């Protein structure tokens, strides 16, 4: 069963997502965590590049004498407790991140891998108590990812929180039901910064199967910052 998927992002008026580059400085960047908590997801998901920013370890050893089946492995399934309410899901198709931790802000990490990941990386994840699931042989199948998160961990409400390539992949797969944008009265105005939705070169000509975006609400957050909530409709045949 597919969870209800909400993409939450904060951006400048030109769609850039790095607040340190915005001008004027210090405009609305502190609203993200508050809205994240209000939305109340069972899990949140980010891509490899964003995930790497949270990593504290080095890449795992490249060899091991151990062999592991390509089966989902969970260090814990108890995220929904009074102290821990959500899972932090990270897309890392080829196993590039050495974590050095098992949670992000108290949320247990669940890594989404492909079957091409070597046993040595699985040994590293297990050694640090990092859960992982397999969602494809060489490339991640996002629809399968959502099905596994729902079936194995009971995720019914998922927050997609970037970066732009991960957001764009969910968008093009027709899997986003709702888009919440924290829009700040600031601009980036220069090249090189990430966008809210982006793609790899391989997907640059692929379009999202969107058939409608309905502005459900506009909420002033103060200081000229707006929370825009859109409901999305996707063409199932185009997914």
C-alpha cells in the first residue's frame, strides 16, 4: 500500500534551497523544522547527497569475509515510541555513505539500497546498527520503496525532503500527493545552487505525470514568509 506522500521544501522566490546563499540573509530559514513537526510524518526521506551531510563516519572497508542475503534487515522497528516518532530514510542506491551513527536527530536511519551493493557495505551498516532495505537490482524503484516502508514499518505518511534530485525523482514517478513550500522573501540570483525539483542528466528530458496542482491554502508565517500547500494529481498511466 502506498503511503500518503508530502514533499516539504523551503526556498527563495527563485526556487533555490540553500539559505546561506539567500539575500537578504536570515530570511525564513528557521521555519522548516516547525512545519516538519506539524505535518507529522511516520518517516521522512532524503537523497544521498543530503544524507551525506549528516554522516559522521568514513566509507566502510571494501572487503569482508561475510556474505549476506539481499534481504531487508532492520536493527529496530520501534520508531513509534514516545521518544522516537519517525524513521529517517536515505536513498543510497550504491552504498556510498559511511554513517558513523545509527540515527539522525533521534530518528533511526533506514537506508534504501540496490542489490548491487557489496557485502562489505552491508557489514558496515549492520555493525553500526543501521537498518536497510533493497528496492531494485541496480537502480532504486521508488514505488517499491514506498511499498516496503508501508509493509515492513507501517509508514502511512511520508515526508519527502530533498535534495532536488530526490524530490524530482519522486515527482517524475508520480508519487507525490501534496507539496508544501515555505517560500521566503529572498533571492539567490546566481548559478550553482540546488533547486526544489531537479534531475540527473539522464532524466533531464523526462517530465512528471502531473495533471493538476490545486492551491489548497496559503498561510502567512511572518516576516513575509508564506507556506503554500498544493494538492497534486498524477496521471497513473504516465507513471
